[in-house]
C-alpha cells in the first residue's frame, strides 16, 4: 500500500507535470548507480501565510552536493527557488515537505557518469514529522547500528548523494526489525557519527554537545539549533563522542528537516536521563517550532514566504 500523500503537480525540468506522469526511463543512470543529489525542505503555516524554512540555504547545499558529485546543475539557484515557490502554490499546500532531486538521466549506461544528461525535479506533499508525533512529544527508542557510517574518503559526507543512503537504509531496517524507532551510526573509528537521516546532540552538565561537523552532513536544522543555543546563552561545543557517552548523557536529541527536533529517551535499552525529554531539549524544540511558524521574530530571515 502506498502511504505517500499525493499532490497534483511535480516540477520536472522546467515544467509542472501531473503527479503520476512524472516518470523516468528504466535505464535512468541514477536509478542504477545512485548518481543523484537531493534535499529535504519543509514549509510551515504562519500568521503571514505559508513559509519555507531556510529555502535559500537548502538550495545552496543542493548545488554544493552536485559540485561534490561533479554534476553541473542546468538551472540557477534563483530558478530553483522560484520553481519551489511555484510548485507549493500550484499544489495549494499550506504545510508540506519538499524534495528537490538533481539526477543523471537516461542516455548512457555504465559507471562513467561524464556524458549523462542532468535532470532536475521537485516534489512537494503533505508529510507529518518523520519519527512520529509521539516521538516529538515523548522521545524515541534508538539502537547503535551494526553498520558503520561510511568513511569520509569513501562517500563524501558533505553531499546528500542518493547512493550514500543505502548505508542508512540498511541501518534503519535493522533498527526497525529489532523493535526500535531509529539507528545511531558510529564512524569507522568507532565514534558516534549521526543517525540514519539526522544529526545528533547530547546535553551533559547543561552543555550542548554535537559530533564534529567535519565527519557528518552539515545539517541545516543542526545549524539552526546551534544558532538558537547561541542566542539563548546555552554553552555549545563540538567533540568526538563514544557510544557510552550517549548512555550517560542527561539528554539526547536528533535534528533534521524530516525529523525536526526529536528527543531520544532510550538507547540500546538504556534509559537516557530520566527517560523523558530534558529541559534544554524542550527549550530548543519550542523555540524551533516558534521560529518555523513565524512566532519568534529574531529569526524571521529564515522564512521565505509563499505569496
């Protein structure tokens, strides 16, 4: 059964295409080799209308990902910005998740990507928080994956390359089948990296700590949390973390466009803190949701209104 909530249109190579007709050829290069880059973006309902959260930053990261993969995007940043706004309006969405994809299309086969045509699509649809409303409210259960996060010189960590996410899919399925909500992945040196699709923070003795930016995807929600902490006077630092540091943390939470700010109440059957979302997690979570809904004017420049 398809649980995806369909919208009316998908933007594909410069045109709005009916949802079910936005198709690609079976021999599309990206389908076989994962040669695509993507973004996850959200739009929220505010008092001033629908607003996309940090749209310019997401589009910039999409172009950075393409640059890392060696793909030249056949549109400008402004064109994809305008296309995203156009698509949300055409689909009449008040709140939505947005998925731009730059991919190597049909025309060449084999591992050499250099002659492939580049295509670009954007989809937008209604999608609730990734790890569930219950998870947002009371926290999720996570496990340390048996799969390591790929080495930084094997799969580029600064790019959201589609093929990289096979690593995440394996860890996610393992966690779900074991009865958990999410997997936390260690790097090839045994230190904590990130979750399958989220960055990770802990709180210890009132200090907010995240894994070093050099070894993880530069999450836009992650960056937002760091800037919120700075504005609120919460001490923040980056440092390498071991799995047992997670067990004895006062608080743990995950950040990502899909997952938003999701507390973690248990890891590997070990309760985190008192088993409930902690004070700093709750504070950051509340401010974040106030920001995306236009209630915190300090960060209004993060909102791109759909007019």
